[in-house]
């Protein structure tokens, strides 16, 4: 059971999940997850590959249904999302600034400000296929920031970037959450990164023996049960 868009105080959490679970394909993808992000806070969501990190993020954002638990979101919550990867057809004539306008119409000054926030203001307007891995991830971040989000969600944002570039990128994220006064939920499997920084950590770990979810009438779905739990 999920309560969405619940009223939160102005100084309260941007998003709060309590004991949520997602049941798919005869198993729990995640279960017993508690997660809270407030404005100005950096929260890490960490787990091994297949632990359900992306599923958890989609659940708290309301992109997929949960089978257990309660989710509260601040009213009129604006979310900026940076995907783990975005595939661009190399034959598509897509420029840096054109990519910035695919999610809406923005003024040239707004685009300039978003690009400056991530250090891309001097690149001009090259084809996105000519950008390095680090430059392309910064561009995706700029595309999220142009909406002035309350909550910034990043799914393995430094994937495919070398170690030095990843360190610079994560320092940039820390700077952005202060400058934009937004909450940040960062999905990662990098334990060292989590140990070095962050306000809170939610860890997804295997949980093999949980039973099936129960419906309101006490019945269970016709599928069987394994899972992942938050600890």
C-alpha cells in the first residue's frame, strides 16, 4: 500500500519511504526499505548489481507501484533525473544544446546557466557524439538541473568514467546540492565513495526467505517468493 503526494512540512522530507517492498517475477526485488531525503542532503542508495537499486528509486518516485509500505512526497515536488546511460544514435544529428531542449522549451539564458553549473559553457554546440564520457554525463546533469529540481536523482552517474573523472564529477554533485539547495539521491555500488561522503546511506542486501505479499483481503498472489531487503 502506498500513500503518494502526502502533505509534508516546508522543512520536512522531500521524500520518505517506510517499509516499502516491490514484488515482481515471483520474488521480492526490494523489501523493508526505509529511505528519507531532505533538502540539501546527499543520500546514497548502495547495493551490488541486481540488488534492486534502480527499482527502489523508481518506486519512491512513483514510476512503478509498490506492493508494501508507504511513500510520502512533498507537494509539487520537482525531480531531476540523471540516468545511468543514454544511448544516442551516432547517425542522429543531435547537438549539445538540442539535447538540452528535448524535455521542454527553455531560454538561451537558462540553458547557458545550466551548462555553466556543470562546467560545459565553453564547449559551444558540438554534436553529442563527439563528447567524452565525462562531458556527456555532465550534459545529462545539466539537462536535469535546468528544471531547478527540489530532488536530484542520479543512477550510477559516473558509470563509464575513469577514476579521476569520477572523483571530479562527485565533487561537482556535492557543490550542486549546496548551490541549488536540492536533495540528492545517488545510486551507486562504490563503497569507498559512500565511506568518504554523504549524509545518509541506504543499503540493499539479499534476503532469501520472505513470504509472499498479502492483499487487503488476506489472499496472496499466485507466485512464489524470494527477495532483497534494506539494512
